[in-house]
C-alpha cells in the first residue's frame, strides 16, 4: 500500500497520477479509512468476525475476465460515489487504486496490491480503477446480503444522512 495526493492532471485514470506528496496511514485513519496487510486469509476472517461481516464474493476486473464490458466497468467504478454501508475490499492478486476524498475534498490515491485490505467508512466519497496492468482480483466483504448500491455524487447525495453522519466523524 502506498497513499499519495492525486495530481489532478489530465490523462488516463489508470496512470499513477502521483503528485509525489505522500499521505500517511494516520491521515487515512482520521478519514476513517483503515488499511491492513493480510498475507493470510485467516487475518481477513478475523477482521470479518470482529466487524460482523457474514458474506463475501470475489471479482476479477480484467479484459480477459470481463470481455467487451471491461472498459465500461472501469469507467463506472471511477465515477465518484459513496455507499450507505462500510466497504471492505481485499486484493487477492494484481493491483488497483482506490481514490478517497480528504478533509479539503482533495483526492488521495491509495495504491493497493496483493494481500492489501482496506476498509472505507459509510458515506466517504471514493472511486476505484485498475492500473495500467488492467488486472485485479478483489474480494468484497459484505456485512449482510451483497448489496452495494453506489450513490453517485450530486446535491441529493451530499444531503444523504449517511454522508452527514460521516462528515461529523472527521471534523
Ligand atoms: C467500489 O465500491 O468502488 C468497488 O467495489 C470497486 C470494485 S472492487 C475492486
Ligand atoms: Ni464503492
């Protein structure tokens, strides 16, 4: 895992967009974003039990696995959105970027690789993309039934109670 401020320069979303300014794990924790390196599935199981996660699935994001819809999927994951539930993602193979909004609404890019696990709190605006290798295998963990409605950013979602609750936790 490596986190840094996104450079906001034009170019493909899959490029690193590395400003060279690092973001610490402590800064991420203040946003409610938790990172754990989990070389064994037992460590993931433990976190799942502690946080009451009952379900999981596994997803391969690549042109080989998805075929013609790959490019559309990658664009869809990159639309800024939030969820009304906490989100856990565990990278089983390959690499990917999760971008999250910092306190001043600037993008932080979190580069994840195999065995990296991330917890994103409910209500945080974020987006996801593969990198230039176009391959990631991710486990998605669900507290209850696998329902991952993405609410794309807009005035209505800014007013969502889960968004407001989240903002109260970081100020
Ligand atoms: C999300 O919520 O943005 C996603 O689940 C992206 C795919 S997980 C690699
Ligand atoms: Ni999401």
